[in-house]
């Protein structure tokens, strides 16, 4: 019972994190493409800014993945 | 695989445990032999492997840059000089973009140190997960974690260092009165909303160093965790999975070092902004 609860918790943790960051990164990249389509000469600058924002958005779900992997593989039993 | 007798769970826990030197419950000092002993040590423990690798890589960084600076030429530069110049110019470009040209002697060296140091510490993540811990195991050391940035003590320590600088510059540039005023008047400038504003701003202030340090830690920890999981698979799957993940990880370690540096610059810039919004 305990074990399966940990598995479920890990799965939910990863999944919910992925939903949020998926929406976020989708919007972000879409806006980036729009910006580049409008002003192609700004592309290198926008790319740097995109990477910064991506890393910011990415942090929380990747932490969730780390914690859930830890729960699933190291905490069980 | 580390040992023949380890289960996968023990293997993972072994690889995620720091070598701690601290005070045992009975009052003697020494190295912890198990994860349980580390828990019993509580506050009086120091992660020797984190300290060792971070200080060693700090000296590697200093050594590289000193050698490059001593042998710098105006003629055709060598590889090392090129690399160091690239790092310095990259940092300079980012600072002038974000921070502007305010007089500040500390932000340049600080950002360069953070960038290169965090990068070097992250780079240890690409060393195969069993090489150094196994060598340490043969030498009689029970635990040895190679990547310092997978220890929250290291990343949060750096983040708190930056936070102290932020507070220092807030007090120095804005003065205590203006800093306190900024804390209570910021989102809604109405007197009856001051307590509400204060709560929001304090949460904002505390969340900054926390997310700053945890972001680096979380990314590297998750990466290391996946490397360890791959190391548990049978031998024919190792190359197939480890290689793409390592190549992807090259991106992550550079990006995280860069983000850690740029956030430092952004936070320090915020501390320097004196104009009201």
C-alpha cells in the first residue's frame, strides 16, 4: 500500500510539473517565433533571452522530476 | 555497478550520500559511516567531498586564469588565452547589457567567478558516475559525491552569499529608510494596504535566494539521478542512453552556470535601482 502510494505520488509529481512547464514553454517559444518572424535581425538577442526564460521555466518541473525519481527509486520500501 | 552485494536502492542511496565529517551523538568527531549516522550528527557536520571538490575547482579556475594572464600576448593568442578572453568578454557583455555602466568594482569579478566556478563544478557531472566514488571506495572512503552542485549546501551557500550582497547594496545605495519604504509601498501604494504589501515583498525577497540556489541544485540533482539510473541498467543499454543524455547535459550545465550568473547580475541590478516605479 505504502509503496504504491509513493509510485502514484511520483507519477503525479512528474505529470503535473510537465503540464505547467509544457504550457509555459509552448507560449514562450511561440512568442519567440513571432518576434523573430517580425524582426529577424533581433534573432541572436532574442535567443539569449529565450534561453534565460526557458531555464527559469524549466527549473521547477526538473526539480519535480528529480524529487519524484528519488521517491520512486530510492525511497521505496 | 558498484558492488556485487548492493541492491539498486542501496546503490542509488550510496551515490547520493555525502561524505560527512561531524560530531557523533556520543561526543566524538569523525566520518559518518552510514546515512543514519549523518542524520544523527544534525547540525555539526560538514560535507567533506563538497568542500574538497568546490575548493579544488576554485583553485583550478584561479590557476587557469592566472596562467592565461601571465602568458597573455598581443600577438596570436593561444587556446587558453582565447578561452579566458571569451569568458571575460561574455561576462562583460552581459553585465553592460543588464547592469549598465554604474560604478561597481565587485560585480565583474563576482560574475566571472560564479560563471566559471559553477561551470567547472557542473562539469564534474560528466565524469562517469562510478569512476571516482569507486576509486574512493577502494581507498577506504565510504561515500564520495563528485558533483558539488548536487549538494544543496553548496548552491544555497552561493545564493545566500549573493543575497547578502543584495541586502548590502540595498542599504548602501537606497539607504535603510528608502529600502523599508520600498518594502511596504510597492505593489499597491495605499496606506491601508501597507501590511499586505509588506507580506508580499518579504515573500518575494526570501524566495529569490531560495529559488536561485534550488534551481541550480534541482537541475543538477535530476541530471545526476538520471545518470545513476542509467548506470543501473544492463551493459548494452548504457552507451545507448548515457551518450544522448550526456550530450544533452552539456547544454544544461552551460545553461545553468549562465543562468546562475545572469540572475546574480539581475538581483544586484535591482538592488541598485533607486528610481520609483
